C-alpha cells in the first residue's frame, strides 16, 4: 500500500468516525430524552459515574475530550435539575468537585439498562474479533492524535 492509499484510508476512517459521532449523539439524545437529559449531560454524568468518585470540572473535561467551560455549563445545568451537586475540594479551594445525587445515580442506572438494550441491537451481526480490532485501531489513532496535539502546543 502506498502512503497516498494509506492516507486516503485513514482520512476515510476519520470521516466515518465524524459521521458515527453524529449518529451516536442522536441515539444518545433519543435514549436520554425521557429523563430530561441530553447526550452531553449524559456524558458528563457518565464521567463521574465511571470514575467511581467525584471529579472536578477540569478532570471531566480531560476524560471526555470537552472544554472546561462546556463541562462547567453542563454541570451547572445538571445541578439545577437535581442530577448532581458540587462539593468542596480539599485539594483545591476554587475547583469544586462534581458528585452525582441519588437522583443522578438512579437515572444513570436506568439509563444504562436502556443503553445495554440499544448496544445489543447495535452489535447484531458484528464479529467479536472485528469489534476488538476496531477498538484497538481507534485507540491507536487517538493516541497518535494526542501525541501530535501535544507536539504542536
């Protein structure tokens, strides 16, 4: 394979990821709508849920690839809706910790069941090895991209 062909394939992959991202956001909005959430709100709540501990807005942003400002706006909305709260951070006076409320935890538990049904449908007819290989490739591409971004800062 020539460098040109490899570059074209990788560009096609990136474009496909962009398209899938849009599709996944739409699916996430559909799944979360009954709970008064959006994909973005689910993403922020999910970061705290997956961490298993409170996180700062900046930590959520880094883990989810979002700006601190976007996460702060979403976290403020989630607090108003009763899905999360803010707590003092013993390590940093100004960077409060985001915690899920009982309502947030319960909503995520129910939402995770809906997501499990959706992903079961999504995976029908897909080969497990192909899924594993795609995940490995996307992680490698992501790592390479992060390296490029760090080098250009």
